[in-house]
C-alpha cells in the first residue's frame, strides 16, 4: 500500500503564555481526499513522537496550549486517512516560554487572574494537572461545594451541602426550605471572600431537581447565576 504524501513547510512560533501555533502545507485538497493530521512533539529531538498533542486535525494549522516549562520543543506532523499514514514531516524546533508566574494574593483578596485546580479534576495533553482561573475557577468551587455531602471530606466534615439528599427524600416544603437555608449558610461560610450570595432556590422540573444560585462576584461586582440539574429516580418528585 502506497504511503500518503507528507506534510511540508512545517513552521511554528511561540504565541506566549505557554501556547504555540503550527502551520504546514499539503499537496492535495484535504476534504476531497479525507486527509487529517496528527501532531506529535517532545523536548527530546530523538523522541519526537513521545506525545501526541493533537489528533484528526482537518486543517493546515493548529494551536497548542498548556506548556508549563520553558525550553526547546520539537514537533512533527503526520498525515492520515483511515489506516493509511504518511511519513512524518520535517521536525521543527521551537523555543517555548511558560506562562507568567501568578502573584500571591493577600489573604481574603479576590482576583480575576487567580488560578487553581480545575473542576472536574483532569490532566492536560502535556501530563499536567488541569488548571482554571477567573469565572471558571469560581464556578468550579461553587459546584464542588454544592455536590459534596457533609462528612465526605475527612478534614472538613462540615464542608458541603445536603442537595444530593433531595434526590431520594420525599416531597416536603419544609425539607426544601431547610436545604435552601443550609446551602446559603454553607456558601457564605466557605466562599464569602469571593462572592456575595443573593438567592438560593430549589425546584423540580419533571425528572430533574434544579438548584439555582444567584450571586455577585466581589472581584468586579458583576452578577452571576449558576444552575445545576440532578436527575431524579423514576417515580420521585421532590
């Protein structure tokens, strides 16, 4: 079986903050010939296939992110059509700069540029722990608080809410009001440095339990709203 044509003219540049952009050319129409590309790279020129940074790219360029360490990176591109492969393109070397270090904040300060562990927990294509910042980080903290049952965290037994209990408990206005109060108290206790709580509301929509939280971000005084939906067991209607 004949090999596919190889990508040519591979080039790239560092776009800053741990990101790079790569471009290349190909001698035939990608769509007409169902051609896609896989991008490989490494910090070792003798092991350039160590990591596949991108897969099934149906274009002649790609943006890669998540490089947390400075230094030279070596990249190559392989054309693919089903099980057919090309020889790798030439290897291009790029000097990659890592993201700028974040400045430590004083205790109790909120900042849009702060970063932390992503939620849900994940690993990037580079093997690093996924991080989030700004609104995504704040929403992740709020979701963790809502979906954690008190007692699950050994060192913080009071951390969490009883939202998950509503999925299985019978319908009760008193229960809903109690949980709304408990959610508000928990949010104010653990996230008071970052948000000002406006309202907590728990309702049901057919087979889904809906939890709505409205709040104001103290970093920029903008209003936000978070809704999570929890599927109810068949026949249950809190």
